[in-house]
C-alpha cells in the first residue's frame, strides 16, 4: 500500500494547482469538432483491468471515425494489457514509466512533446482516480478534450481543462461510460453525449492465437506438472494486488480448494511473485500435490491469458485477471465487495460476479480516491461463503448452463 499511498499524497498536493494552472493555459471554449477527426489519443494510466474494458469504446471510435488514426498514452505497467488487446500498433503507444518522480516527470515532458507534434484532433482522458492525466490532456494541444468532470458532485478537482466534460455516472458500467467519452467528441450538450445506453452490447473478442502458443503452454505445464493431465483444472487467484481489501479470505479459498481436490480436480494458484506467500500457505493447508503454485510462472499478461485457456474454472478476486479471462472460454467466479460489478463487472458472458449488497458496499469510489473507510474487516467479502462458491463450482464442472448458475432468465 505504500506506493499507492505515495501516489495519492503527491496527487493531492501537486494535482490541484497543476490542473488549475493548465486550465488557465488551455482554451476552455466549447470548440466544434473539425470537419474530419483524423488523430485521436486515449489516455489510460490506471489498472490493467480497466484497459480490457476500453474495447467497446475503441469499437465505437472506429465506427464514428473510420479514417482516424488512434494513439494511446499509458503507463509502462499497463503496456502489456494494451499489447494483449492489439488495439493500436506499437509505434502509436506513448509510455510513461513508473518509478522515481524524476523519471515520471521526464517521461511526461517527452509525452507532451510527442502529443503536440502529432497535431491531435481529440484526446480522451479515461482516468477517475488521479489528476495528472487531465493535465496531460490539457497540454496535448488537441482542440477537443473529453474527460470525466465532477460538475455538482463530490470528487477530484481536475480544473476546467476539458471542453467535453462528461458526467461520471456511478450507476452505469464503466465500459459504457468510456463509450460516452467517445460520443462526446461530437456533442455540445451540457453535459455532453446525452444518450440511451440500455441496449448497448458490451462484447469482447476472443484472444487471437499466435501460432501454437496454447498447445505449447499446455505441453509445458503438463511436462512440469504431469499430475495435472486428465484432471479438471481450476485456477485460483487469491491476491488483492494494490488494494488488499478486495481479497476474499485466504481461509475461504483454502476451503474451496480442499473440497475441489477431494472431488478429483487440480487447483493451480495464479499471481505475481509477490503472491507466493499466499500460494505456499494455501498449498500447506491443502497438503496435496494436486495444489500447485504458479505464482510468477508466467512472464507477462499474454502468457497468463493463454494459460487460462487450459482451465475449466477461474476463482478470483476483483482485478486484472478476471478481466483477462473475458478474452478466453473459461468460466470465472469473481468476488466483489469494496467495488461493485455494476461498475466493474467482467464483460464475459461466462462470468459469475458475486457481490453481497451491504450497507457500506461499495466503499471504493471515484468520490474517495479509492480510499476505503473500512477498518480492514471486509465483511462484504467474508459474507460470501465457501459453500456458496463450491456449489457454483460444482455446477460449472458439471457443465450446467450459465443461466442456471446465475438465476438469469
């Protein structure tokens, strides 16, 4: 949490005066779009999972501006997810490295120079939780700047940089709100893009295979862990990432893993090298060779997404891996509590988004900079019982229809 807290502190101190200053230097008038929008840049600096949810927005941009060239400004930590989606060519990606403040500033200066040299027609700022993206949008030189704005709501002060300020709507899925940003380019309404969204399909394409990478991943996994061959494979991802409060209790993961192993399944634990301690604790509790540790096994986001093709079920906390699974045929059970699937649920038709509607849930929002008031006792997730998850897992492994699993009509 130290890194994310440092980012919040810097943003709180530096962000407001920076946005105010950039707002003074940026023409605020509601400029009409040029006759032809030829160059559009999208800024997305936050979590990798959010990038997966941008796909419907890019589809709408291509539909509205078929002759336009697209660019993306992202962080180096998000770059692998962008490559996974194959949205824009490599040479159209501008990257800001994470690390020291000096590195971020130097890369931001280079990014501004590159954006201005491109002579952009429009820039879309997809960020909700930081202010630097708004400042970069204002300095881009683009005459059309679309981004979220608080209007009369609480939330982050981001100055008056956007001349297509879109109202953040906590009752609509964020993928729909990204599409609204795309529609705002042509809109002069206040707020922009007053459109009906109920019938909008939010579809993701399957991951395009490169050669025989899935077969190679299967062969490598079975060669290393021959005990997996011929068994139903269930992936688990117990890590909470930058926000540990989003994690389902490890004891609950353990109870489900033990029961699945008793049913003849193999359980593979996914995560980064930082999650190895969780994986080892789960392995010790299971006491079985059918529980294997794959934390740090994959080298990048694409490799873990390819690996998901080999499993029958993914059980995971809310986070990037649940969104990557939407690009594969795997069924996933995703736990929500501090955040809500109404806003951030997986777009996969094979996803089961579990959420208990507590009085305090969700508590991570755009209004509090994703800083939960919770004392760490995340009852919203603890109230999802292992028995409930195991019953769903059994039905998935029995190949029951998803409508039967979720109660959908």
